[in-house]
C-alpha cells in the first residue's frame, strides 16, 4: 500500500485531473491485490471448482516452465489467483489525431511514456474517450485481460485470463513476465514487440516440452495475415496524411483506404480463409486511426526480435543480454538496428 499511495501522491505535481487518474489506478490495483488467493491453497481446497483447479494447475506448470526453461523472472507473480467478476481487467484508451497515426502519449513516473491510458472502470474509460473526442481526437477502447506491474507487485492470475484456451493462458504468462524481465521506458513498440516474441517462442517450446505437436498453423497464419493487412493499410494512410492535400480531399482519401481495407479483408475471409469470420466484428465496427494503433505497437519489431534470437543461437540468457544491449542504444541507433535485424532471416 505504501507504494500505491506514493504513486498517487506523485500526481499532485501535475494537477487535479491527474490526481484523480492516479487515484483510480491505486484503488484498482489495491482491489486486485486484495482479491488474491494462493493458487497452492486453491489446488488443495476440496471446494475448488474442478475446472478452475485444472486451469490453475496448468497455469502453475506454465509459470514454472517460464523460469526453468525461458529464463524469465522467478518470483511471486502468477502464483496467486484473483476473481474480479468482470470481463476485462482494465480498459486502455487510445487516441490519435484525424490525420495522423501518431498516438497521443501519456507519461508516467515508472512506465515512461506509453500510447494509451488504462482504466479499471469501463465508465471511466468511456469518459476519457469522450473528453478526447471533444478535443478533436479519434479514440478506441480496448479491453485488456492482464498487465504487468514490472515487478513492483506479485501480479496474480486473473479470472479474465482464463477466458481463453490453454495456449493463450500460457502465452499471457510468458508475455507479462517478459515485461518484468526487461522494460524500456518510453518505447511501447519495443516493449510489446519484445514480449510478443517471447510469448510466441515460449509457447512453441512449452508445447514441445509437453509432448504436444506444434500449434495449428491456421490460427497463427490468419493472425499474421490480418496484422500484415492492417499494417499495410496504416502505411497507405500515412502516405495520405503526408500528402498535404486539403482536409476535405484527405478525408475522402482516408475513407477510401478504410473501405479498401474492408474489401481486402472480405476477399481474404472468403478466399484463403474459407469463410472464417473471426475478425468480422472488428472489421464491421467503425475504423479510425486510434483503432489501428495497437497493431503497430504490438507487432512492429517481432521479426527483428526473432532474428536476434536466432543470431544468439536460441539461447535465452544470451538473447536477453543482447536485447538489453539493444535497449541501451540511443533511440535513432536502436531503430536502425531493429530495421537491420528485421531484414535478416529469422531461421
């Protein structure tokens, strides 16, 4: 609690609105930590729901694997469970100008600057989105099942993490522990791409260690194709925004690019995907710059980190040392190195 109150107190340096924001963060984190129960006790308790016991046992096996085989932190994180009784743990609010794909950034004492603001209450997230819209920004709210406190607290397995299958649960544990392993203040794309690679490679090794075949290619292939399609649309929109056309012409070109994206998606869905419609809801809802932001943040440098892992022989300690060295470069030099790595074969 002393840490939570210290975080909230720092807000006083920036004005009342920030005080309120940090207060809801402190209250939300305290509520989460207060809901924790040791998983070891739940596994032994006769009253634990059998399905919950099975999922928690799997989570503990993945947690041990993360430290034993992936060189991820060995601490109290993900050794407890918290049932929060809502569909998402937090809601992140993204915002961007009408003619830009640069996010509205928010800076925090410990995490540095990030491309979103997180809220424990959906109503608070909606209010922030409305405030940003009134200021002329486009906004997108994305629910998040888990996050890392970067080692400040022992993060629990949260009930929201159990809504997906076994692979996604293990991936989430690997992803969040990767943030505890290394976090570069102020570079969201670096941090999320790094953690995304760790989760993907960690899952591959986790399945192999359990004697399971590689994960089915089709879901990952669809995700990769969908992400590539979004990133290509982002690139075309960036060219539109750099064209210096009058606002009306730029607005029309933007609409055309978004409709082109939808048409490309339908062709892919009805062609190579044989009617798989898992992305229909996302694609049929309104699309703007803010909604496109998370794709560039979470996947931008994954090929670069895959190449770096390969050049270090697939050895986790050597790889993490190389990532730490990369993180220590000045921003421009770091980006040049990432671009060079992304151009290399990852195998």
